[in-house]
C-alpha cells in the first residue's frame, strides 16, 4: 500500500490558522476532519473556503440527498477516487439510492433501472465529466426537473467533488484499514 503524501497533521504540528480551520470543520456538519481536509489543511485559506463550499454542496444543496449523492458517485467514478467512492456509496445508500445503481456505476455501466430524476442527474453529470459539455437533451431534462438553481447545484456538486477527488488521488489518501479498493479499472 502506498503511503499518503500528506498524512494528517497533529494539532501540535499545526499553525494557528490550520488549527482554526480544523476546528471549524470538526464543529461543522461533518463533525470530524477526514478525507481531503487532511491534505488541504496545508493551505488553511483554501481549506476553509473549500470546506464552506463543500458544506453547502453536501448538506444544503437544493437537490435531494439521494440525487446529490448520485452526482457525487458519478464524479468519484470518473476520477477513480477510491476513498471518495467508499465514503459516499454509504451516504448514497442511506439517502435511498439503490445499491444496484451504485454497483453499475462502479463497474462503468449506465444503471439499467433509473428513475426519471436519477436518469437526469446521471446523464447530466456523465456528459459534463466525459465531454466537458452538456447536450441539449440532458440540459433540458435537468432544468425541467430541478430548475435553474438545481442545475447550478448539480454543476457545483460535480465541480466540488472533482477537486476533492483530485486532492485525494494526488495525495494518495488511503482507504480505511482493511477496506479493499472498491473501484476497478474501466476498460
């Protein structure tokens, strides 16, 4: 197993600015400092700004949690972010997303049994990541279901979790002890 490039800091190793951000994250809706924030604390100003964006995207989005988590899973799969996938698959299922949908995405397949709102999220996010655009049909489907605010929140989820995935991948953030990588390569 590769060692993380930026392992967690102890509070005694942190600057005052890092400690302030650490406390803000720990006392916020996440309840703890985990995942990308261990690395991001090296830049406390960036960590603080991103954690506030992430708190909105994850906990206050206009999208229902099930659909927001679906967008996160599509993003984590696109980036091959093992830690992100592991964490958010659990959140997605708790929010009501079918395990079969997560299984298909993990395998690089379009899920067979998507509800109309799930299909709108899946198609929008998949297109945005893979083509860097959203076609008219996917745009209309998302706009009709979620409105302008929902479409912007959907873009925000993809963008925020893309940066989270990049941080996790670049810093080699490990999976929890005993957890096998949940995502295989997509051929």
